[in-house]
C-alpha cells in the first residue's frame, strides 16, 4: 500500500488495484492536486476544506455517511463522532473512518473535536496507523491528541490538520505535539509505502511534501 499526504486532512491510500481519497479540500492556501483519481472518496463532514469531491477525477463512490462499505481491496467503516465538545452543537457532526486492507487498519479522525469514549474505541478495535488532527481551534489540540493516542494505542502516528507554510486555516503548528515524542520521522516527500514504515515502536511520521 502507498500512503500519500496532501496537507490538512487530505490523504490518498492506494493498493495494487484500489485507491481511496480522504477529505479533499478547496483552496486553503495549498496547491490543489491535479489529475487525482480514486475508486472512493471519503468526506468526514460537509465543510469546504474536507468535501471537495470535484477535485477527484473519474467515476468514484462518495462516502459521507456512517456504515460499512466494501470498495475493492478496502473495507471502510464510518463511525459517528462530533466536530466539537458539545455533540455537534457548535460545528456539527464528524465521521471517523477505519480503512482496512492488506492486513493493515488505518483510522482517519477527520475533524474530531472531542475524546472518544471507551465503548467506541473498543468497537473500532486494533489500529495500526492513526491519522490524527493536532492543530486545535476546530479539532482536538496537541495535548488532547496525545491523550487519545494513549487510548487508541496505534503502532504508527501520522499527524494532520496543523499549520504549515501557506496554510490559511487558523490552527497551531506541530511543535508542541512533536515535543511529546522521541521517534519523529520526517518523510522528505508526500508519500510512503507500508514496507518503509517502522512498526517496531510508536513512530511519528511527518510528511514534508
């Protein structure tokens, strides 16, 4: 499997036969990827920086509701959560997606705005790779992300939704989150393959684009 990061909360997962895009954005300061295709596009919630389906070419399945979906090599499970700590009263609902393929479980938290309860974490089950927002303001912040990591117990962390050069969204940079961990690995491009990941301990991968 190949994992690509396009800033903010946008990712593309690709096996030999299937590709999935998560949370494609409109103009928020980053170059819009060109020529992207997918078999399915998942949107965690209906905000412009997470639901730009028009960015993706071709005939694909739109996934923007909770449930279980089978798309090629992937089984995708969507779980109901919220964009804030008031059960959606401030910013609405949020879907977190568990994507399973090639014996790997990836959890994309979208714009999660609260900690998860133990029952939902148990229902979600084992997670190998956690894609977690850390920028605060509209999502959990770095301290809450650290707490959630301890609850979910993933093998790999891939932070997202933080301030980087060019970004127009008012969120924090990743410095505080990085200070919590020793094993920070910078990926000098926007993609990596599973066999390049070190699962021997909890490692944090930052994609430099």
